[in-house]
C-alpha cells in the first residue's frame, strides 16, 4: 500500500516537474526571474529603440516554419529586355576587369625596389 501511494505520488509529480522545468527555460514565464526583477536585482526589460520600431512593419506576417514559400509565376524577358540585361552585365564585367588591372598595376608599382626575404 505504501509502495502504491509512492508510485502514484511520483506519477503525479513527474509531469508537474517536467512542465515546471520546461517553463523555466522560457524567458517570459520564469517565476524566479520575475521575483529577481521585482526585488530590483534582476535584468530589467529594455524598451525597443525608436529606429527599430519605425523600421518594423506594423502588419508583418511571417511564414510558419516548415512550409514552403508560395510559388510566384515568373515571366520570361522579351528580347529587348534580355539584350539590355546582357549589355548591363558585360559593362559590369568590363568595369571589374579594369579595376582589377588598376589594382594589379598599383601593387607592382608599390613592390618596385623591394627585395624578397630569403627563406631560412
């Protein structure tokens, strides 16, 4: 009889203990933290700065975890748009290559007169 009562007590206490320990991990449902803040020695909540509040959308909706993003129908570019994109990309490539040649020339000019250290 005593053993059954002990088993029953453990069976009832175990879920409560598990729920209390899981709730202790949460920052907003921690009774110890609330008591410490109330006593004046815990971490006090910090208000959100104005620039953060202004940058957030009021009607922000977030996609639930585990769901795929909704599929968007994309249209192919017409030939004029494709030609313009190709010209833009070629221009960017040419600018990047010119910057690379300029950097290489500057490095060679800076290295003139320097002798390499012998390997010991």
